[in-house]
C-alpha cells in the first residue's frame, strides 16, 4: 500500500495532499485485497499522476494493460485457470486473479463460472 502511494508521489513530483493520500490508500487496500499485484498497481499509479488523476480504482478498472505471468507471480495462484473474460464483468480485471469474482448470473443468484472457475468441476460440498 505505501509503495503504491510512494510511486504516485514520485511520479507527481510533489507531496500528495492529505485528502488524496487517504483516498489512494483506501483504494490500494481494496485493490490489493482483490488479489491485484502491487507492482502492477504501482505501474497504474505511475500512469495517473502526470495526467492529474487520483482515482486508482477507476483507472485500474479501465486499464487495458494485461496482468502477465511476471506481474502475477507473487499471487500464489499458479493453479488458477486462465480467465475466460465472460464472467466477473462487474469487477473489472479483478476476475483475472481472484476466483471469487469468477461468477455469472444476476446479483443474488450468481453461480461459479463453468468456463474458468477453479472449482467448476468440483462443486462446493461435493
């Protein structure tokens, strides 16, 4: 978290204002909890600062930069099947790394994605 903020501040070239600091720290915690790699998030923060942007979640959600094997190597999920891209649309790129977002269907009735959820062949409780 602090590394993401430090990267943003370095790219900005000045201290980060308190309100922006609190916002970015909270967003960094949320994105890291979703399983996104810190190095990849640092790169996104570095892109934002020169543009005057300060919303990391929006930038990450709209990012088209792929999460490659080198950026996800620290995720501990080498057993995770490749994301199909058809599920988890409400969660942006988080579904690439975190299987809990690999679900399909309407809210309240979401089911494991039959294409890429790691438990798709082994239903819960079976």
